[in-house]
C-alpha cells in the first residue's frame, strides 16, 4: 500500500491523497500543475484572475417563460434549472459557471459566437 504525506505532514493512504490539478497551457496541451513552467504558471494565474472578474449570477427564467430566453448551456447541453450558478460573458452569452470556467481555461473565446473574451475584458480595464 502506498503512503504519502498531506500538507500538514500527516500520513495519508494512496486513495486519500489530493489530486494534482490539471491545466491547459494551450488548447492542445494538458499538464499537471507540477509540470508547468514559471511562464505558464504566470499566464494561467492571469487567466484565472480575468475569469474571476467576469460577472456571475443565478439562473432565473422569469415569469414570462419567453421563447427568446436561453434555456440550455451549449457547453454541457443541459437545460438551465432555476438557481443554477451562471457566468455572463461580455458578448452577453451565459453558461453554467463550472462549464464556462473550464472552457475559458482552455480557450478565451465565447463558445457560441467565438468573440475573444480577453479583448473585451482588457478594454474595459483601460476605460476605467
């Protein structure tokens, strides 16, 4: 049986160990956090910071139930349910929070309209 140490130095069995996060330095690359170069770590930290500045909310279809209301996350193809955490992109498309955050870690474009998300965010910082 494999035994390791947790962050506090206590012994942990193999099935208790915390998995190392996986990141995508480019859309076609997948690496463990421990395998990233310093440059890649900086780029990923900047990307996470930009993602955290995108507005988020809770899905509420409203009373009218209009056909124009977005009803499905195009990333996971699941219907939105009242109370689902969502994130809004500058192009006004919405997605499940976890779906779009994972998507944006790989590609910083809207999956629906392919609008670059970072350009819109960076220009909003320049005007403030």
